[in-house]
C-alpha cells in the first residue's frame, strides 16, 4: 500500500488533469484496439515480397486506418481521391487528407 501511495504522490502533477477533467481517459485502450490489427499482421507481413512492398502496404494500411478513424468508407475515399488528383494543383492537395475529406463530406 505504501508503494502505491508513494507512486501516486510522485506522479500527482500528471494525475491532476485526469482528476479535474472526466473526459480524459485513464488508459489507452482505444489506441491499443486501433493498432492491434497492425501488430497481429507483423509476422504475416515480414516476408511480403520486394523491399518496397512492405512500405507500400504500410502506406495503404495507414490510409485505410485514417479513413476508419474519421468515419469514411475507404473505398469511396480512395476512388474519390484518385479521380480528383490528376486535375488538382499542388496547393490543393491538403484537401485530400482524410480529416479534410471528412469535414467536406459532413458540410
């Protein structure tokens, strides 16, 4: 019990925001659940083929995960991006990011 109390006192400054704001999660289960599929697939993707194939797969997987985080259907997002991309100016590309895409779809 003494170790627990000592730990709490030593980390009190870091605990205060959580105590004062009920919307802050005390654990990171939401993040762990989101990255679990990636961790489970690591062994399967170890021998994915060419050297660049692993990197390309990681990029696609990141895009799909970002879409899911923002409530976007990944297929619709990718189809829309690939259709709009050829006619866009470089300064407009930021509008194709999943967070921006989600904002324009909700508006």
